[in-house]
C-alpha cells in the first residue's frame, strides 16, 4: 500500500466523525493554535499530503503541552491521534502509551492504541520468544481506576460501620452479616489494589521504548554482531529497555528474546510520574 493510501486509510479510520473528535479538544485547557491546526487537517482530509503538515503542527504543540502541564487523558488522546494522522506512527504509539502509563483504565486511549498497533508491520512469529507483537495489558490495571477503588472502599466501609453500629445498639439479626459483607469487601478492595500496584511496578521496572524506524535486533552492541532474529523490528514496535552501552540499547521483546538496537532508533516512552488521582475525563 502506498503512503498516500495509508494516510487516506488513517484519516478514514480516525476522522470518521470530525465534529465529535473536534468537540473533544478543550480550547480552554489546551492550545487554541493546536486545535486550529487539527481543524485545518480535518478540513483537508481528502488530500493526505495537505492534511499531514497541519496534523504534525498540532501534534508538536500537544507534545509541548504534555511536557509542560498537568497531564490528562484527553491531551494524550489528542496528541496521539494528531501524530497518527500526520503519519508519525511511532510517536502516536508513544503518546498513547504515555497516556495509558498514567491512566491505564482509560478506554479511549486503549482503543486508540489498538488502532495504532494495527498499523505496525509485525513480523511473522517463528518462535514464541521472538514474538514482537505486544502483550495485552493486565485486566485489573486496565479496567479499575483509583476512583473505582475509593468508591468501592467507601461503600464497604459504610456497610461495615452500619452493621457494627446496629449490632452494638439494636442487636438486629441482619447487622452481623452486613458487617461481614463490608469487611470482606474491604479485604477484596485491598487485594485488588495490591495486584494493580504490583502490575504497575512490574511494568515500570523495564521502561518501554518505541522503535522510530525498522531496526535489526543484534546479539551485541555493534553492527558486527549477527541478527538476534531473522526479521527486522518494525517501526512502531514496543520493547523493554534493559541496559545502555556505547550508543546501543539492550532490549527485551514481548516474547522474551533479548538483543541490542541502536539508541538513535528508539523513542523514549515513559513519562514523568504524576498523581493518577488528578485524572479528569474529557
């Protein structure tokens, strides 16, 4: 497929409802110029060559806001979509991943990352350890937000308090079971929170990098070393960083294979951390 057709397909896939998409841009919180650049790109969507520079300008401005401001899912979403429509697939995947690293439960970011990954030319998986296609996210971490845990803990605490109070005062028959349900609920919430925290720690122990261009995975940190797997890693592939040495990065594939790529061939994809409780939809 030619670059023009690829761009047209991207525009058709992500700008199918331009009015709805533009409504997601928050002019009071984001950059009005970025929103205008994106609007110009949508208006020129019938000509990918004309639309892409506008989307690239919008993406650049969204990137600067992401680096400077308190981050929100809508900002990561707009940034990733602008990069994708500009033909900058690796940067789009990085933006969606950066958003999901802070807000892993956001469904819009999850769907957008899945669309971007669908455009990556993953090689045929010959051996399980050579798998390049990324793993699905942990279910709990990608579906349960901190506010869900707070609300669940509050409800369970209320049941426990009411049950204990009624048991100590009125001796109601239903008070003890009610308190037991509240206590079991609190224990379940705590267990879920521990699992989510463990998944987050494991995910951040090895930072994710995104390939900016097709790159050969080598057995050592130099071009003299042979290829670790037969097919080159495609642009947009996501790998885990293990070490750096002499302008090379040792990485781990989703399947587990370890090798080296040039440092210049990857984009960093791990943002500075902020408090996820600052999350505000839209």
